């Protein structure tokens, strides 16, 4: 894929994500994943173009490997094609040999140095004096020394100690891997060597590299020399603590953790919350037990619902959520212990409450006004701010009239609660009471001769109760 094709694909993915907003959680999450993949594809295409290689049809791992090889070849070509790299200074652990590597993408090839361990299994020699010894044909482990005469050698009393045998993890490979997580600047810091020792301990005992990293997380937790490492993955430690406390959470591997952070950062940026799209905040989100899907739902169903609400609703929301600025609102919702369904349920009742309060019918406006309990009942019936606004308007207009008629008729005033039941839920009992009030009002005036016109006026006044 060319850079132009990758950019076009990214533009389409962005449009698809924008169109998916508000259409459902699964569609938003799928569009978000597609957008993240398109961004990675563009970055890879740009690197491939800079390196001058074609990586079409290759897996992502093969693409990155090909780009790295091409970059190395280019560096070799600058020094003269085919020139062998210089052998590093001799050391006690490794020996080196040249290998010709063919390039993918038609750029030829280059000489590469391959490093081999000098020694395999190491023994504990105890107290040994070799004296005059000819070793003959001796194989020390993985390396055959050939015909070697050690000469007149006395080792003295030598004890090698207990040495763990097994494969050796190359430090340069290890540091290159860690650079993917921490950046090149971290490679020169002392804690990287300390971490290498921790990971190597597991690797030498036959554990694969990925598992060695994950086991090192546990081993390094209380190591003060590895604070930068443990801070980077503090979300994993937080989940481990939750699991130890009996919470049903899944603890990710390092690779899963980094991928989740990237996905959450993308979602925060798409919601114009770039200030929160950091390693620290996304790590905190993971440590609270959030997944990428959960964060996508909280943003779409809760944060954006508050952020884009009209002023009448936002005024009510502000009593329950810090709507003073968007980052604070987002932190409160995303880091809170409330689940998506609970947040949606609460927001729905606050919207119903807002519909009543803007008509002066909330509990904060008058005695007997709408409280959270009744608001929740209406919300769970499917009522919304839009559906209840005209109904609360009717109730506000009828309330003074019904109270007056109840006083004249010496009947119990059904009040706001009764009017809500009659108008919103169509309760038969409250509707009958209103009909009785109206009938008595009509009868009072119809009984007076010559007052027909006034009787019609009173009937109209009584009907306003509905």
C-alpha cells in the first residue's frame, strides 16, 4: 500500500467513525478499531517509502522487519556495498561470524554479524588442580574447542559457584524491544540493565521472552531500581491487586496492556480529549478495570450525552457531575466505579428532572415537586426530556385551577403528584377526580338562572384542569 492509498484509507476510516457516533456501541467500537488500524497502516507505509521498499502482501511483523533490514542495508551501502561490518571487540561470552542476508524488495543484500555463545553448560568444578593436562578432543557444551593443549596450567583452588545454565538473552535485542515501550531515550538509563538481569533470570531457565517480561513484572514490583518500569505498567499491578481482593477482573499481558492504552488514547483523541490521551491516564483507566470497549461506551453514552446537552439539562446535570470543564467531567465519568448501564440510568432520570425543573415543578422549586425517585420511574417507563416538557407545561398551567376548585368543592386536592398521574400515566383514579371537580363546577353555575354565559365560562375554566 502506498502512502497515498494509506492516507485515503485513513480518511475513509475517520468518516466511518464520525458516522458511527450515536448509532450504537458495537458500531462505534468497530469503527474505532478500523480507524486505529488505518493509522498504523499509514505510519508503516510512510516508513516503507522512506526506506525504499515494497511491503505489500506482508504481515505487519514482516513489514517492520523488512523496513528495518532496508534501513540497515542503506547504511551499509553508504560505507560501500558488500563491505563487511567491523567485528566488535572480543568478549568472554560470544563469538561472531559473517552471514550474507538477501534483501526483500529487490535491494540486493548485505553482510551481517551473527553472534553465538562461546559456552554452553557450565559445571561447578569444585576444588580442581589441572596440573599438566592435555584436553584432547573436548566438547565443552555447544562449542567444540578442537585439539587444545592447555599447557602447564594450574588453576589453583577454583570454584565456579552455582551457575544457571541455559540460553542467553542478548542485551541489545532486549533493549531494542524495550525501546518500543519506553522510547530510545530510556535505553541509556541504569534501570534498563537492572531489568535485563531480572528478565534474563527467567529466560535462562527456558521461559520464552514474552512470558519472561510478564514474570519480571511480579519480580520487579518492589525493586526501587525499577520504579520507571513499574510506573509504566502500574495499571497491571492495580488489576493484580483487584484480583487478589476477589474482584472478577482479567489481568492483561504487557502486549495486551500496551495495545489497550493505544486504543483508549485513540478514543480520547476522537472525543477531543487530547489532554487525557496519555500513558499515565490510560494506565489509570485500565487499573480501574476498564476495557477499550467500556471506555468507548462511557464516552458515547455518558460523557458526550452530558457534554452536548442543552443548557436546561446541563444545569441539572451540574448538581451531580462537575460540568465546569470537559477534562474534569471526562475524568469523573471514566474513572468512576459506576458501570455504563448505571450511568445511563442516572442520566435519564436527571433529564426527566430537568424537564420538571424548567417548568418550576422540581423538588427544589416547590413542596411536592418532582424528586429523583419519581423522575427515575418516569425515565424507566421510557419518558425523556423531550416527551415530558409539554406535559409538565400542561401540569404547571392546571395546578392552580385544580387547587382552587378542590377548595370550593371541599374535596381533597390531588396536587402535583395527582396531576402527574392523570396527565403522564393516565391513572384512572386521578382522572375521575378531575372529572368530578369539573362536573361540580358546571353544576354550581348551571343551577343559577340567567347565568348561562357565566356557566359556559366556568366550564371552560374547569376544563383547564385537564
